[in-house]
C-alpha cells in the first residue's frame, strides 16, 4: 500500500515539474523553451540563463492565453505559484546558470 502511494506521488510530482519554468529552461534544454514560448505567442525576444525559470514564467504571463487556459479558471494563480518555486529552484541552479550565461549567452527565441 505504501509503495503504491509513493509511486503515485512520484508520478504526480514528475507531471507537475514538467510545467515548471526552471525545468523547461535548465533541464530540458533551449529547444523546449523556444517551442513552448512560441506556442504561447509571447512577445519576449530572449531569456537570460540566470533565473531563466522566472523569466520563462513572466514570458508565459505576457503571452496570449491558449484554448486550454479557458478550461482552467485559476491558471494565473498556478503560474504565480510556479514563479515562487522557479525562483527557489533558480537560486539552487545559480552556479550552473551563471556558467551557462557566460559561455552561451541568453536563450534567443527568434
């Protein structure tokens, strides 16, 4: 019983992290962030690698709402929660992202 609960909980956490701005920019790579932001039709031109998860979430907020956003009335609240979590995860990933910013520069979306 405990093993099933742990497995379900781990799957739920994994699904929730797929929408996290830090996961989409730091872990999953530049192409995923570019694709997702193009789908959101945002006006952002570039995202800095330092605190990229927070910048990603702000760009998502600036984008046009998708059709799925109409199904969920509380999507902006979820993005604000993700902003806080992305800020914490971006702080943890700061040494890695500073190195990436120096070597590779920002993530250009165009």
